[in-house]
C-alpha cells in the first residue's frame, strides 16, 4: 500500500494531537489515574516531606496550579476533589498540613485539601 504524503501528514497530525491531548481525555472527563500521578509530589510532601521542609515542592505547586485550571466546571472539580480524597486515604495525613498547601502555593482550590473533605459540598 502506498500512502500519499498528504494522507501521511494527516495521520501524523492526528497522532500528534491525540498525544498532546492525553492529560485531558478526549471526552473532557477528568481522569483520576493521571491526576494521582501529577499530585504525587503533594501527597509525598503532606505525608512525610513536611517534616523535613516547610517548603512545598515546586512540582507540587505547579500541578495544583494546573489542576485549578482544569476545574472548569463542577463535574471536573468534583472529580479532582474525589481524586485528592482517595489519594490521601490511609496515609495519616494531618489536616493542618494538607490544607496549608494551597496557601503555601498561593492557589485557592474550590475545595479544602483534607482527607475527609465532603466533595459533594463544593
Ligand atoms: C456530604 O454533603 C452532602 C450535601 O450537604 C450530604 O448530603 C452528605 O450526607 C454528606 N456526606 C458525608 C459523608 O458527610
């Protein structure tokens, strides 16, 4: 089979745009698995890291900024909230430590970052 160069370019563009749009799924739904990976530096800091440094890792703050931009509607906010909540479960995270992240990063998320947050109240 011989592909014309324009067909080839089209396929390439399609693949590239698919790759670029990966962090946000094609239907716009927020995927917890991806968020979980991104907020890992935050989870690490609030579970152990804070004991050695009061400074939240820049990687964590950057992701909080990005997530804040993703929470464009209530559905997305809810998904992000649920994801934070599930990632924080069973880690003995101190509310005072986790809630301080948004202030330390200078970002106000629409929900408090605490393990027992009630996401349906946001
Ligand atoms: C969360 O908030 C909603 C709405 O206020 C309430 O109906 C629900 O019972 C709450 N869930 C928990 C686990 O507290």
